[in-house]
C-alpha cells in the first residue's frame, strides 16, 4: 500500500518512461502486487478484491482533480484493473 501511495501521489518530476506505455506497465504491476498481497493477507473474501478494484478509479480521480502535477487517465484505470485481476488470480494459484 505504501508503495502505491508513493508511486501514484508523489509529484511527477517530468519526463516519459523508457518506452511508450511504460506507465501502463507500472500501473499493472503495482495493482497486481497490491491485489496479491491483499489476498495473501486478508484471504479470498470478495471485500478485499472490491477494495483494491475501487482504489483504481479513486486514485485516478485524486490525481486528476487534486494533484496539479499529475493527471487522471482512464487507460491507467484499465491497466490497474487488469493488474488487480492478474494479481488476485496469481495469489490464488500460489496460495
């Protein structure tokens, strides 16, 4: 959770990633990790999955509306939600 807070809400220092779409990869991995660790910590209850999935659009709204150096992006939400699904399923598989 702390990693996501840092990555999503610290002021952007400018510059693009190493390749087009690299920020989407970061979103996917970040939310995948968050979903997996949530499942491992709290178990398979749907509430954990819903909480992490809800955090995705909320984080983009906060970035877009409250942080002048950040912007909200619906494609980031999609990458976040794909990461949530992948992380949740991976955590289930790995037990």
